[in-house]
């Protein structure tokens, strides 16, 4: 499949797993932890669910923390994760949060931690283990 390099992503805040239709995303939303500042989102492309996202905003530290970007197995390797990360970067910039922090950790066995860290590094991130 050809990657959509112009994929437009919209993040929509959810109230819980029942807001998802895609079974893998619903399952991920059920399993994901949530603290007082944590917000969960469904990422939409052309109105279709393509990812689950978990974020926190820390304006007092000028930071956005990315806890999870989960793309269902059937649509991986098509540019979805990159498009979601780009939208997170745009939101962070609009909100004046200059620092995006993350700590890559695989959510399933289809990717290793080393491969995930490499994916983020290729996109300019210094992977933080202290988040």
C-alpha cells in the first residue's frame, strides 16, 4: 500500500473505551492507565479511527508528555504513526508547549523496544527514560 504522505489527523478526546469502534483501539483504551492530567484521544484520518493516543499537558513545565501512540497492526507501516506524531507536535506548538517528552515502550510483541526507540530517533526525538 502507498503511504499517504499528506495524511491529515484529527485528535478527538474520548470519555472511555466505548468511544472507540475499532476493536484493537477499544482494547488499548481499556488497558491504558489514566492519571488526573492524562487525556485519551482517538486519532481520525478522513473520519476513520487510526490510532489511540494518551497525552498529558504540563504547562507549568512547558511540556507535553506522550504516553502512548497505538496504531492497529493492520494499518501499521503506512505513515499513520508519523502523521499522529506530527499532529501532536502541531497541538503542542499551538498551546505553547515547547518540550515534548516520551519514553518509548512497546505495547505488543510486534515491535521491539530498540526498534521503537529507533523510530522516534529518526523523527528527531531523544528518547527519555525518566518520564
